[in-house]
C-alpha cells in the first residue's frame, strides 16, 4: 500500500466512518455511501494532510479510491 493510499484510507475510516474492510482500491465513493458534502470534506482533508490542491469536484461518486491514489501519486505527492 502506497503512502497516499494509507493516508486516504486512514481519512476515510477515522474522519468519515467508512468501515475499513470497504476501503479497497476498486471501491467507488458512491459505493461507500459518501454524499457530495462528505466528498468535499474528504477533498479538504486530503489537501490539508498532503499539502496539495485538489479541486472540490474531483472526487465524484463514480471515482474510485485507486483512481484518487493514482492522481495524487502522478502529481509527485508522497504522503
């Protein structure tokens, strides 16, 4: 598991209450029952935690955890 994936998984579990067993790379945010407000909160948490600047609309319902990690890693960000 990459550092970005660990950070994202940790935020999903500890801050948004997603069960740890559901936090897998293929999971889409819509399948985790996260509404648009939760996705904005997650974006803000990622921006703060990783010192990055992701757009508020980046994490749409169909986006997966794996896609988010790839995006973070492609920006050269290492958590």
